């Protein structure tokens, strides 16, 4: 098995913490030879861990991609609105690209990236890691093998968790769609993708409802202040930042604002960063709950629900077929047969890699696809991802227009018809 080389663009939690460790555990398969990261501490930490020389440590993706092609692969894990330009440039430089989801908050940029991958004859794989987990693969196998007959309807619940929505989508990097992505894309494009994959037939129309119901100033407790450390009512607030980040259960999440997890440094971070702000007085605008209804080409339907107000952080799914029913929650799948009334339980062992084994699973699969590449698409190729991204974009369009049903084909055609050609696409 030949070793492949890679460059990392964006050494944050996903790039450096979720995907790149595969190279440390399997050095005979993958080696990082360069890194681009604006934060000097993250850049140097990653470079030292992976033995990257001084001359291959870059402050920006522009500097790295201005060099002649340095590796086989570009792993791009910048913030959502910073995906498009480095991805186009990397593809034009003939890198195979592994891109963190979502592709982009702009629909036309997603379509342009798909086109650039095809024009350059390179893989562009999107990190829809759920497809690479034993849990979701077991569900897909049951459907493919006909265990429940033809799928008629799917219900999928994404229980975000009260602490996770406060951390990432009220205080954190994905709290405002103007600077990141709407919630249906930032958090739930995984779910749109897995529904598209399980149905295995085009989605034709969607409608959606949802709002920012709770996390706004109108619900701020009387007497509350801008920051939790100064707040006289923090002892009665379930979203108190000190309650999260100074506890053993959630202390690890403080790494998003301080690499030093000592008590003093966490307190300093709570005083100086957005992670110490009141959840009712932040600059967030993404929804805290949303539902999406979908109809597919064969008449099957799906209902997706995302809610931040849950105790557990988990996904639960119910797949209803003509000959049986499947129910799944993390680690356990139950299949009910209508004819025999037999109930079959499938238990998925705990995985050591993040996202139920998906983080390492996608890297391994991508490396295999690069090695044997002859023009084929990957499991979560740009083409596959664009389909589910369009479902998410259409859902948000529906939500913003009172739940109006959106026809996917017409919606996609309108995207490409509007606006000038995007600068930086192949041929420009």
C-alpha cells in the first residue's frame, strides 16, 4: 500500500482534530507535508505533531496554493464561507480534495465546485461522515437487502442537545448565518445527505417550518447581564457558561477558545471570548428548531426534525416499509417483520473514532479511492453532496417563505440562471 501525501488547509477542530490524526495512526498510508492556518498556535502545534518543516508552514491558503503542487491530496477544513476559493484553486492545481461539510452556504458555489472537479478530473469528496459509520451502513444494508420491503416513509430526529446548541449555534462559530451557514446546512446537511442516500431516489419537493424561538433577548431572565461570569442569575440558568466549561463533563469543549484547560485560562476565555456571553444576548440568528417535509420521485416521503432542546445529543430514525419497519438510535437497530412478527436487533459496537467511526472511516475510504482513481465518483462525491445541499437550501427557502413547497428541479435551474459567472471557476 503506497503512502499518499496531503496538505491541510485549516487546522481547527475538524481538520487537525478529527481527520488528520489518521496520518499519525497510519503513517504508512498518509503523511501531511504542509499546513495553512491563520492561528499561529494551531499552525505550529499541527506542524510539530506531523513533522512538517518550517518552510511548509503557511499563514494562509493563498500562500500554500501559490506553490507548485505539493501533495496528492488537499484536505480543506476552513470555515463554511471560506470553502469555495481554496477548493477551486486546489482542484485547478490537480489536487484530489477532501472538503469539510457544508460545501458552501452559497448554492451556486456548490454547483461550481462540482463542475470544477469534473473539469479537472479529480475527486471532490465532502465529509458527510455518517455514510461511513457502521451504524448507518447497517441501516442502508437492511434497506438494500429488502428486509422491510419498499421504503414508504422515513422519520429522522436530530436531537442536538441543549448544551451543544448553546456552544456551537448560539455562542460559537455557527451562530449566525450571515457569517457561517443556516442551521439546516451547518448542522443538518448530514441529515439531508443520509436521507437522500437511504431513499436512493431524487427528492422532488420540500417544505419547512422553524424559528429562533428561545435564544433571543426577549427571553433574557430579569437581572441577567451580558456575560455569565458577572450574572446574578447564572445559578438558575441551564445555559450558564461556567456551568458548562468549568465542569468535568464539558471542560474539553473549552478547547474551542483556549488550548490551556487550566481553571484560570478557561475563566479568562469566558471573560474575553463569545463563549462567555449570555445566550440571550449574543449575535446569533440561526433557528433553534426546524422541521422539513420531503417528497421523493417514487412517491415516498420523509420528515426531518432538528431541535436544540433535548437532553441527549443523538439521532433517532424510523424507516417504514411495505413489509416491515426499522427503528434505530445510536448503537442499536431493530427490524420488525410484518409477516412473521419477528423482531431482529442489531447492536453496533462503540467506535473509537469520532462521529461513530465516521471521521476515520471517511479518510480511509478517500485514500482508497484516490489510489484506484480512474474517473469514478466517491461515496460522498460533490455530485451526491450537491443533491442533498439543494434539499437543505430549498428547505431554508421554504422556511423563510412561510412553509411554501419548493420544487427542487425548478429551484436548481433558478440558481444557475441568476447572477454572473463566478470568478475563479474553470475557464475564467
